[in-house]
C-alpha cells in the first residue's frame, strides 16, 4: 500500500496539487456560484481555511481554490 503523504509530496514537487479526500465535499457548502467571481473565490478560500481549522490540515487557500475550480470543470 502506498503512503498518501508521499504521493501528495511527490505531486507537489512536480507542480501538481493533490487535495485531500473530502475537501471538495466540504467546500460544496461554501460554493455560492451566484456571487461575483471575486466574492465566490473568497468564499471558497474561506472554506479551505475552515477545513484546515476543523481537520488540522495545512492547505494553502489559493491552492485549494484552484484545485476546486479544476475539479468543477
């Protein structure tokens, strides 16, 4: 079985961000896509900060936002 922490570290070194399982489900409650773009981005980044606080993670809010946007495509 592979170590998920090593996998995430390798992906980060290669320039790809791999979000933890459950982040996108958590962020769905912060996804108010009827907001203007800047406000929507701020809401998602606030969701990443809340996720960090609740689960003890250390995800950069902008990286989390970008991963969420990519996943929504």
